[in-house]
C-alpha cells in the first residue's frame, strides 16, 4: 500500500458520522422543553474530507514521475510548467535526439499556431524552426547554432533552444525534476513571473494531454529559464548564465 493510500485509509477511520436517532427519543424531544443542543461534530468530518481531497490532488500532480510521492522537497509552478525538487532523481535516460517537431519556417509557423510566436532579438533570427501539435494552439521551437555569444549546451548541442506554447491552454505541459544540487530561483522579469534552473543537470519532460507518461520521455537539461509571458510559457535552454538569460527574455518581440 502506498503512503497516499495509507493516509487516506487513516482519514477514513477518523470520519465522524451522525448516528441514526431512535424514534422514541425524537417523540420525547417534541413534547419536552427543547434542551440546548450541541452542534453535530461536522467540522472535524469536513476538515478530514478536505484533507483527503488535497491528498488526492497532490497524488495526481506528483504521480507523473515514478516514486515522486515519497521524495518531493519543493514544488514550483507557472502557467504551463511545473518544477519539482526531489531527494533522489531517477536513473539518467540514454542519449536520444531532440524531438522538436516538424521543421518549418517562422512565417509559416505564425500562420499555423494559435498565438504569435516571439523571437529573442538579442539572439537574432533562429537557424531552424519547428512546430508540434501536442498541445492546444500548438507549440514552436526555435533552434540556434552555437556561437561565441551562445556556447554549445551539452544537453542539446545547440547554443540556444527556445520553446513556446499557450500556457493557459496547457497548464502543466512542461515538467522539470531537479535534485538538491540544482539552483532553483523564482524571479520577475519586467513584471513577468519566471523560474531559473542552473548548475547540476536536471530532468525535463513533456506532459502531453491524453498521453501516458513514459520513463523514456525524460531527458537531461542544462541551464533553463521558464518565463510566463502573458498567455505564453517560454522556455529557454542553453549554457548561458542568468544575466544572459534575462537579457534574452527582455528582447522577446
């Protein structure tokens, strides 16, 4: 039995239910002066039910990665992405090519997506553009080759990878799992909420609707900035530091 099941079972034992009154007692109450009644113990029962609901919700959120229910230390979220810090990470997956979608052009992507994609002007025009249909409104990936300003990231072989989608339509599409050695920092960039992950590599995965999670969906990521920009969730990955990531985010147009 899992820890969640044990806690729910214990809560079930603690629920207080009102006993069915006897008929004779009800008749006496009608003919005798009404005594001061104690309120039924519904508060404790309601609290237990509320706690049970919260446990079920937490179990649904943290069940994406096997074993996460027993190991989550911190939980961070944006509209479109979740970040979990864990005591232990799953075994690293074998290297695999990036699955960015169907290659296209920036102009064609603008016509096919349910949003206007943003390009970081500080990085210039992307070297390649990809579109996927795994989420409502679609998603776009902008790939930049390594350069003097954007050194190669071990995780992608690129200088910069930018991914965007409608976070309001896919609230938990991006998932990240990090260990204790990874720096995770909440910040705001020109009023937009953001999360920065730096240092030790962490795991990244997609949580597509109506698709089961698979261990092979995990991949190792390097430094990442997650930015909640209006309706969009923007993800930037590379070997850059926080200052350069903020510069790139501020140049999105």
